[in-house]
């Protein structure tokens, strides 16, 4: 499978590196540009800021900047006498929900540094009294992964076909019944199905 060009509204394109082969930087060249189409290193698709190198720096920084602005609204409501319980509801509605949006699509590409930045922001929410307890990005990821994986294991789910074949054995199966998929790159391992299968084996 070759590299991928993602068209964006027919006027821009984002060149995505091949995720199934080890990149060869010295031999890598951008393809010729399509007529009247600008090539970008990043672009927002369905609310997620995608980068050509599959990093999520720009997306996380954009979300945290937006959430920081919304903290100002919470500060105004707090000074107007709103209770902590009400502030917590609003914080989850306008801030935590923004981080949860499409989390399953980009959580696997988060670096430790980006996770620390998100967790530091959650600690600020708790310090200012906008939430009852400290939230961590790992807790949100685990909950989101587990909820979707349970749904995907249903044969009637529209993502069920992405599962690998069943394990053939006469022994009693523990955990999920599918074969563990092989992967040759770290990016492949970070995809949802592969990540979830290795994560929920018991």
C-alpha cells in the first residue's frame, strides 16, 4: 500500500506517510501537486487536525487553547455564585467533551509529552474548583476504548469485519477470541483494533 493523499474540499491536499512501511527519509519525495490544489502539512477533517507525520501536537494545542478560553467563562460563572456542582456539569459539557470528541481516532498517536500537557490542564480544572476530582487522559482513553471494543465485538456492528480471524484451539479461551494481529510498525500498533486486542487480553 502506498502513501495516501487526503483531499480537502478539492482545494487542498494533505500527504500522509505510509503507515505500513518503515519510512525512508532519504528517499522520500512529495508527489507533484494536483492542479489548483495546495499541499498542506496539516488540515482539519471532521474536527480533528491531522498532520502528515501522524503526530497530534497541533490538534492537542488547538484543543487546549480552546478549553483555556472556556475556563474564563467558568470563572465568570463562579464569581456570580454558581455552585461547584453546576460548574462541574458545565465543565464536562464544554471542556471535557471537547477533549473526548473523536478521541478514539487520535488517542493512539499521543506522545507522553502531550498526555502530560492534557493532564496538567485537568489539574488546573480541579485546582480552580471546576470539577470534583482530577481527570486523567489515560482514564478517558481506557473508558472510551473499552466501551467501543465491547460494541465492536458484536457481529452486527458495522466495524466487526475489521477483526482478525478467530483463534483455532481446543483450549478454553480467555479474554477476546480473536487472533492477535501482526504489525511491523509502531503506527500500525496504535490503530484502534490492534491496540484494543492487545490491551484487553486477560
